[in-house]
C-alpha cells in the first residue's frame, strides 16, 4: 500500500475521516439533494484534486501564536543544533510547469533555465510547514517572493526582537530573518562556527522540500499553472498530516545537504534598508558571540 500511495493505511484512514467530516462530503441524510451517494474512499481523489483540503489547512499549517507556543518551538529548534530563538526556516523551491498560452514564457524561466513556479515555505523543527505561499513565476527572486507573500508583513510582529526565522544568503538579513555570514575565504573561526550551527538548523527546510517531492512525485509532472497552487497547497497539508501521524519516509529518499546560498538580489541602499539590515547584523553578531562562548 505504501509503495503505491506513499502513505500508510492509517494515514489514508485519517484523510478519509477528515473528508467524511468536511462540508464537501454528502451524508446519508442528504440524499434528497439528488446527488448519488458514494463512499468516502471513491470520492477521495476528487477531494484532493478540487482543493477541498484547503478547508482543513488552517489546522495543519499554522504559525505559533501564544508566547508559550513560541517558547516551546524555540526550545525544540535549539535541540537540533544549538541555534537559539528560532521559530522557522524559510526557502523557496521550484515546481516545473508548462506555461499557458496567455502567459509570458520568460517570466517562468528560473535561474536553472527551466520553466517553473516558486513555492515559498517556512518549516518547523519536525519539517512540518507552518507557512506556504505558491504561484509566483520562477523568474522572481526568493527575496522578492518573500516580499510578495502574505507572511512578510506579519513576521516582524510574530518574531518581535526575541525570535527569528532562518534563511540562506538569498534573503536580506533582518532582525527577524537571519542569514549566514558570506564566505569569501576571510571568515574567522567564530563566524565559521556560527555558519555551521546555523546551517545544521536551516537545512530542515531543504529536507522538508525533499520529503514533499519524494512523497508526491506528481509535483514534478504538474502542467497546469491555473490549478497548480491549490494542488501544491493540498500536498503540503498532506505532508504535515503524515508527519503529525508519524508516517515518515526513509531518510535516504529525501535528505539533502545544506548550502549557504549565493543567489543574492541587489540590495536597496535607502536609509530604511540600511537600518533594517544593521539590526539583523547586530543580532547575528550577538548570537555568534553566544555560540562562541558555548563552544569554549
């Protein structure tokens, strides 16, 4: 069963139960509506394809809200590699598409010279997605995708000055979004140690994408730009549901190595940008010194 469907039978039963309890499934006492009664099993494919999983998404894809939830998540991240005050890891990944005739093809060509859309996601320590943003053409840079996403304006308030998320060097450093030190061969030992600890945590988002694509192989064959966003989001919901129910793939199927990242978009040199970057650099230096103290 798992070989064919990439999930266990117990996970499949949970999905079926979710559908039975949703507004999209006709109960037996609704037969007067004229729709022939079907079992949940026979309708589950439509449940996945028409985006009905979006109805339960807020229960499975969500940021921590309360101070207690944030502190607990930060503690769980700290156990990964010792990097403090983390609420998530962010990155983008490409999903191949065929450009529709009414779209401009060049806008979907990413830096790997393939037609794709970008999926931006933030994951937690378990590799569950806590935020997903889909649909932007592949040509758009990761840092620009972040600015276009709904979570961009929320993150400063979610993280405050005490917490942050982790991203690679493609992003602009902020007090709420830390990036690694760029290595031009001149990093000192403390900066290299910072990057090592940072990378050991940030790689979780790379592994999350690896698991997602390994479990849902159809993501590598999707063609319709019009329907792809709902399909991707539905897969992300199922991804989380599987992890929450201990239905995990073998590690060798989906693990990837961490990279620092060097695809950097030109920085805005306005005063506000300089100030925001400075706050991020101050926080990064503070954590670097803290990690140095822990390793001495």
